[in-house]
C-alpha cells in the first residue's frame, strides 16, 4: 500500500504541516526595508501629521511595518506600495518635460523606474511625499487616489 501524504503522515497531520508551511511563507508582520528620509523639523512635523492620517489599506493591500520603524515611512502589501515623507525635492522636477498626474486634488511627479514600477512624488506641498509602486501597480492610480485625502489633510500646499 502506498501513501501520497508527505512523509507517510496521517491526513490530518499532513494538512497541518502544509498549513504551517504556507503560514510561515506569508507572514503578515513582514517589514519592508525602507530608507528613512531626514527632513528639516518643519517638514518632519507635516510627515508626523500624515502618519496619523494614513489608511490601513491602499489599493486593497493591508498596511505592513517598515524597517526601521519610522513615522516618515509606511508600506502596504509585501512592500508593493511604499511611502516616504520628507524626501528631498527630486531633480526631475527641474525638467520642463517631466510628466505629472493629478489624483483628487494632489499633484504627483511621475518617474518611471527601470525594472520596477513607477515612483511618484507630490508637488506643490510643504513636504515632499514619495510613493514607490512595484510593477503590479505600474498602470494603477488607485494608490494615489487612496492617499490623496491624507496628504491634503496633513501636508499643506506650498503655493
């Protein structure tokens, strides 16, 4: 008599082993490694206010932790969506040919990235908020829409 169960375990033990293996591979508490910006104090204050407004889900993905932990960073999904607040002004903003998008009253500089999804950085705000998306969200403005209200509430316009 042959058995198709792993290691000849009873069916219930085999099922438990498979569930444990799957759970171990998809830990919800996995933290994304995210460089923490070092903005001036006034910008950091806007970023701390933004941290309090950020949603628990973006584009249907649950918020996860960042490493190191910081009020200046946030991530959703398995680092599919990463936010950093208080980043320096991107050099690309000096390019008159740069592309931008608007989502619910927030303007974002669009920067494609080789081998990855796009990066967006707010424009005309008192602190720059950067949003990096992996390739799954290369053509999805959902994350920008989900984050527009918190950005508008916490980071005032600079104009």
